[in-house]
C-alpha cells in the first residue's frame, strides 16, 4: 500500500572519529527541535556516444547539502557543531575554528504510523545565518536554520536509511538511533564481512 511522509522529528547527532578505514562514533545526542530538513545529494552524469547513438551513461554521486530549520539550536550544541567554545553562556566566535565531523540523524513519520529513519554519516556544519525582526502586534516566530555538507566515509557509505513499512525492518526500528547504525549487522545476516566499525551506544531510543 502506498503511503506518504507527513511529519519530521528526532534530530540527533554523534561525533565521528576516523582512523584509516576504521571509524568510531560517540554518544548519540539531541540536536534541536526539528521544523524542516532539506537533503540534496548532487549527482552528475555523462552520456557516451558511439555509432551515432548513446551507448553508455557514466554517473557519479557527490556531496550532500543539508539545511536544517529549527525553533532554536541550543547554544551548547551550536558551539560544538561549529567548532566554537562556550563558557558560561558566552561564545567568542573565531574565524579559524574547525568544526568536528559528525553524523546526523532524523525520523520522517508516515500517515499510516510507519517511519523512515535517516543517518547522514559524515559531515560538518557551517556558522548559521540569522534573521532578526522586531516584534509586532501579532507575534511571528523567527526560526533558525543551519547548513551542513556531508560526504562518504572511508567505506564509501554516505547515508543510511531504514523504513518500517518494509518487511524485516521491525527488529531495527526501536534501536536505530541507539547508535549510528552499524551496517555490519546487515552483512552478518547475509553472510558477508566488512571492516570494523566501533560505536559508543547512548541511552536514547528511536522515534
């Protein structure tokens, strides 16, 4: 049966450390209340012609641009994901700060009660732009947005998604966000092997 995504929730993140082909994630933590998310993965294709016609299509997948709209990013989270330092509520913004690599996760909710879970596994956020507007007779919410760029890990994976409407996913639904999803679970089920992925679990659950 066809269904549709009608909601968005549970924005989380985890720090990423890579060492060669091995990578490790930290604890999964809340990011901010989620109003909207735009995820745009660039692709490029080139058609090769021979014998007066197209014969081959060469394609490649590039970076993924993410725009997050939220009510407010907690200052501690904002400082961390942009590589800044916060002391007693004060951030002294530095131009030479280096944002950490993180994984970003969220949940799309469907009208039939199913969910689609998403992990973007490696990316950095830039300093957000801010719009300010004076208060008028009718209050108007002024939301915050932040943009990030996400790329592939050393194992070539750039995104992991799971959908509870697909048979077999139920065993992952409640633990998808306990940690950044370990894809070796899938390869062990199918009898395959892969390089080691280390994760640190959190106490948080899936949406």
